[in-house]
């Protein structure tokens, strides 16, 4: 075999590389993710946020977390977690508030709104706070 033949074989072998098929199995199917996001968007679109326009609003997302009991060293404890759906709901709520003209603040003490403005927003939707 000539030098060029060996060189071509070495180059061809070096260029082929390894190929693997990667399969991912997400916890939720795409259709289920779509339906969940549409349900969250539809529910939040029913909020009437006119009462919160130009007001400082602080969002409590603690109620959008899940909890489970775990055993650590024989002791039962609660572990908090946030699912992607809960994170999406919090983000969608923030987006709706911003589009509605509310000003979101980082800390509770910075807010100017009282429970009256939240009650006014919920009164138009029929929700109780």
C-alpha cells in the first residue's frame, strides 16, 4: 500500500468519529406542558388589574411552592420545591401585573399598596382574599 493510501485511511478513520443517539425523557410530555401553560395563562387573563395601575406591588410566591416530607437522619422534615409549572405561573403573574401598569417591588416593605387594592382587584373577579 502506498503512502497516500495509508494517509487517506488514517484521515478517513480520524474524521468518522463516534456517533451516539441521545434520547431524553422529560417528566412531562409536550402536549401536557402546553395544556398546563394554556390553563395558567387562561386563569390569569381573567384577573382585572386596573385597581393596581401605578401602584407598587410585592408578589408573595411562597404559596406557589410544593412541599414534601422527607426523612433526614430519622427526623421527618419538609422540603420545599418549585415545579416548572409553578415557576411559569409566577412569571406569568408578574408579566400580567407589569402589562396592567403595576410596579413590582423586591421587598414587602417597599410596597405602597394596601390590602384594599388587592381586594379591589379580586372583587372584580369574584375571588376572596
